[in-house]
């Protein structure tokens, strides 16, 4: 789709005859557009689907019953050790 919004820095689009400057960037300081050689490595922004991070709670052991003090709960039974 054609780009309608333009916000070029001083000199504007196509201010250079250098064919290697066919890549553009947006200045993080001014917010203005400028051209740069495509071989220059710069930070980028990519559109991605939203990812939800779900933190799991630590599981506490389930207690199926209680045993008197000194007894051991094992296999659904209270055992005196």
C-alpha cells in the first residue's frame, strides 16, 4: 500500500543521488525520516501478534485429610510410625 504520511528530515526524500541509500529509518531523537545505506545495521521494529505471558503459581501439595500428631499420612491412610 502506498505511504501517505511523510515526515522527512531536512533535505527530504531523494536528496541524494547515491543509489545505495535506498533504505530509510526514523530517528529516535527527532522522529523524522531519513535515508541510509542499506548495509548499515540499525535497530528495527517488527509487527508481531500479541503474546500473553502467564505465570504459574507454585503448587502446594494437596492434603486429602489430616492425621493426629505423630501419625503419617500415606496412600489415603494415617499410619503410626
